[in-house]
C-alpha cells in the first residue's frame, strides 16, 4: 500500500522555483532517500509532505491524508526530524520529551521516554536545559521526540548531521530494523554513504526537479558507486 503520494508539486518563493513538478510514490515498509545538493529542494519537499509548507501547485497525501486539507492529521501520524530545528531552549530534555508525549497523548509515556534517553545516552543530560546542549545532543533529543510515540512513518531531514560516528551507526542499525518491522522512512540527505547503506530506492533532486528515481541497483551501471551515479546524473543536467 502507498504511504506517500505526490503529484506535480511546485513551490515558488517570489521568482525562485524551489520545487518544479515533483511526482513521487513511496510504499509502506520502504526506506526511500531523496538525494541532492544543498538548495536542491529537499527540505521544501519534506515541508510540503509533512504539512508545514503549502505548495504553489500540485497535491500530496501521506497515509491517505491530504497534506493541504488536513496538515494536522498528517502530523499526528508521523515522526519528523527537521534539519534546522532544535528543542525549546527553556525546557530540559526530560521536560521536552514529557511535553511531546502529552501533546501526542502517548499512553504510559515514562518507559518510552526512558528507552530513548538510554538509546542516546542522555541520562546525564535529561535535567539540563536544551539551550545548554551541544548541537549533537540537541539532534539526539529531536530524534527521540520523533520516535517516542512509535510512528509508522518517519520523515528525516539530514538526521545524521552533528552526530558522532558511533551514534550514526547505532541510529542506522535501528532504522534498518524499524523498516524490517514494517515502518516507512522518507530520508533526505546529501551524505551518499548513508543513503546507500540505509535505503533501497533513491530519488535525485537537482534545481527543484526530480532527475532520477529508482532502486539503487537499477541506477548503478556495472561497478558504479552511488556517488558515481549521483555525479553522472547531476553532470548531465548541469
């Protein structure tokens, strides 16, 4: 069953076209990656699909809910890790996760919060104000908030930035098991190695246009790496 459907999505900011005619489908239980250089339109795409940005034209549904007509309905069902968003500076780590669970009406929240505090080794930080955390720790808190309510669909915008290699690996292994158990991931990144290890299908976005979308194995030619594929396709568009 299709988890995400986008048809001819366009988004303009004044005379600048951030997204130009994007159409895509992501199936339930799939780990899909949207690749592209900075400014390609990846964050705009995730913003539209999560109901945070209204497109200039086109339509999108997430778990069969219209992202334009019912953005809050979409947000209730998903977990989101935005690229440039941090937890509220005036709350401690524990207070923020408590607030997220309260807003999302998570039943029996304490063991769920404890799970992610332990996963990300946040035990010594849970009573620290978020404003006093490092960038990497703030990212851990944001990922915890996206996972604490056990969503079936995750939107992850550059989730591995600011994380150390050990945490990156642990998170990647968790996400692989999450998909294996039926979860769906829509990942945006420019880190090709992570995309290749985590996803089976990729879309390549360049200057707001989807220039390729297929299984990684199909996009590759003979001994090409995903980096080779990416550079070849972008060069063809330049």
